[in-house]
C-alpha cells in the first residue's frame, strides 16, 4: 500500500458517498445513468467475487470488496425501486452491448492465464475502463449536470487517475508491473480528460457544469 | 504457469 493507491481508494469511497448523498437528499436519480451503475455492479461482481474462492489479501482488501459489491447493489435498488419515477430512460440510451462485448473480446485477448478466474478478472478491468461512458453520454446529451453529479464523476475519475502514480511507484519501488491493469487504467483515465477540463475550468470556479 | 499479478489492487 502506498499513498497514491490509498488516496485513490479513498476517492472511490467518496464518489460512492457523493452519489448516495445526491440521491437520498434530492430523493431522485435525475441525471444519473442506470446503465453505468449496472456496469459497475457487474465490474465489482466479476472482480471481487474472487473472495468466494479464497482470494483474501488483507482485511482492508476484503472489507473494500464487500463494500463495493454491497453499495453497487444498493444503488441499483435505489434507482430501480424508490426513485424509479425520477429516472428518464429516454436519455440513458448508450448501447451496453458494445461495451460488454468489447470487454469480453479484450478479456479473451489480454489475460494472464486462460482460466475462468483470470478471464473474469481481465473482463472486469476492461469493462471498468469504459463503464463511465453512459454517464458521460447523459451529461453530453443534456449539455449540463448538477454540481453534485459532477463531483461524483470527478471523484470516480480521480480514483483511477491516482492509480497511475501508484503503478509508477510500484514499478520502481517493488518491481511490480501489471500491464493489463496499467493499459486499461490509462484508457479509463483518458476517457475522463474532456470532463475534467470542464470540471476544473467551470465547476471549481463556481460556475455550473454546462457544455459550450 | 502464470505471470499473473497477485490482483491485490482494487
């Protein structure tokens, strides 16, 4: 564990807290992509259910995995049950087939071993890299976003962004190098760059997140 | 066998 990875994980926790805060205080999921949330639930299920076959690294690791699986299911429940009337499916139209299909193909090409657990792990990594796209698509379509929603997306982007200095640190300090995680992680971070540009130039200067 | 990282990251 190093400071970058710890801050990244912390940022991930903050993002989930922001999302839950937005939904429970406004009693709505307006502007939130159910599709992105469903993809994250799938990402966590395919990566973290390695708990079931004994992949226990530390209490920290196990507790985080359980939290991410549990909170993602709870978020899906909130969107689908109590806040269902506030969701507009007509703007959440990104085609999931392409993302899931692409991640599946990548997991068969790029994995560390042709075994079920390793392919599942690789699938979850590639799927996570693109899971935010339906959410960014909603923001692009509507041309704006509530500030709290942009803080959520920013915290999520910071999470994977912070993993990059973590990988640099681990490469030099520990000789650890995980090329699949690194390449997918860089792709994931690049996907956020456009968003971050507007977030830093507008939202953090007190303006509303609006596309030109 | 495997060059797999230990997958100790989240």
